[in-house]
């Protein structure tokens, strides 16, 4: 294995100098070199696979399948190149991950478009990651595992090697002595607590984020605005009761536009962290520190899955909420529904994993 890595390092240095290659032929060689790097780490990999779209490298780690695209050029990878790999991933079974290797890094626009997409399906690598593996600092298996943790817990597909070294992986829970208290302690020994606290309760880097859908609400806004325009034309051209009905319909449609606009501008956001659980809605906010929670689970409330916390303080929340989505007290449960899962771009198992990670044995 040591000999294999030495040969890979020699070839890599030659590729950097373009010693015997043009930029075009180096790109073709790079695919095979990456497959060799994976195989040197004990991973079954194959280069230049032709199926539903040509793939530079395919490989498997455990039961997880990856498809990899590579780009070695002077320019940063752009939105179109990442979108091409996303399409390839979606042509395959659910659970397949896309890995993009861009030696020059990624444009700001490409990263922004990827983060704001419907679902994160790609892990992004650059020169720093490749050289860390080649130097023996970290194995490919360890690297991809940590990058997947970062993508799962923070929603960021691109974590540089420098950032990985600094944070040490988000799965490592810091000691309680390092946790910043959320709220001051009163003289009677009880901590102050606002169930509708708008400020973030969890310290930076010590929480997992689950964002709500956004694109679908913009689509609904667009459809409704077209409907408003159509109904307005009918109202102008009609007379009598038809005009009255059309005017009423326009008012109702504008009301819906306002609601969906608010959801698009301020999508629901759930944060599960070291100190507690916090949910942000267009109007309401729910904050429940772990010290106030007896038990937490993901259960059905009125037919819909929601994060529900049992607590003797549950009745501190109102019994009604924003359109039935916001935080509210459920008298029959003796618990509070903190956040529904329906509007979130997350699966139940992902939220369950976060509750296990941070739940302090309450999940």
C-alpha cells in the first residue's frame, strides 16, 4: 500500500507540472488516478463508466454507493457542472451520493444555488481534500464520513479541509463545561426562559439545522398571481353578480398570495442542539431547552408527524398557533407540538438521529 501511495504521489506531481500531459489529457488521466487513489485505500472503484450518463468514477463504501465527477482546470466549478452531477444522482436509486472533485474549488454562485436547492445530494471536494488523503493525514473513508456529517448536520455540502481540522467533526459533542448557558439564573436557582424566544438559543456550531421548503411556495405564489390576473380580467369585463363574485375571488386569492409569500420569504426552520430545540416560523418561535423537557419524540398530531416534547411547562405555549403549523400546547397529550415535519426538507430518520445526538437521553 505504501508503494501504491508513493506511485500516486509521483504521478500527481507530474500532473501538476503537466509533465507529459496537456490540460485535456490530464483531465482524462485524473479520473483513472482518482480510482487508483480509492483502490489504494481499499475501496472498490471503477473509472469512466457509461450508463445513464457517463460517470468519471463509481465506488462503494459499505452499503453506500457514490458516483464521482472530477474537474481539474484553472477555473472554479460552476452551477451547470454541479447540476449535471445532480441529474446523474437522481437517475439512480435513492441513497446514492454524488461526489464532485474540483481542484480549483467552486464559484460562490454554484455553492449558493446548491445550498438553496430542494435537497442536498452532493458532497464537494477540492485540492486540499485530495492532498490530505494523498499525504496520509486522513483516509478516504474517514474524509467522506466527516463530510457527510457536516452536510447532514449543517446543510453545507462544502467544508474545506481547513474547516474540518478546526471543528474536529460535528459529531463530537463538547464537554458540558464548554457549553455556554442560554439564560441567566435567578436568585431562587431557576433559570429564566421565554418559550417564544426569538434569539438563537443554541451556541454556534452546536446544533443541527433542518430547513423548510421554499421553492414550492414561490411556485404557488406565481400560480396564484396568474390566477389573480385572470380573475381581475373577468371582473372588469363582467357585470352584475358575476363581477361581485370575481372581486370576492380576487380578494381571497390575494389573501392566499400573502400567506404563501410569507412562507417563501421566511420558511420554517428547525434547530436541534446542545442546549435545546428551537423552531422558527414566519410569525411564531418555539424554544424549549433540554432542562425543561422530560421526553421528546416524533409522533402524529392530527394525522401529521411533528416533534413533540412532554414537559410540565408545556402549557406555557398557546393552544392555537399560526395556521396550525406553529408551536402549540396539546392538552390531550400534556405536551407541546414544537414543529411539524411536513414543511421541512428532512426525513423522520434524520430528525431522529439529531434528537439522539443532542437529546441527553430524552429521546
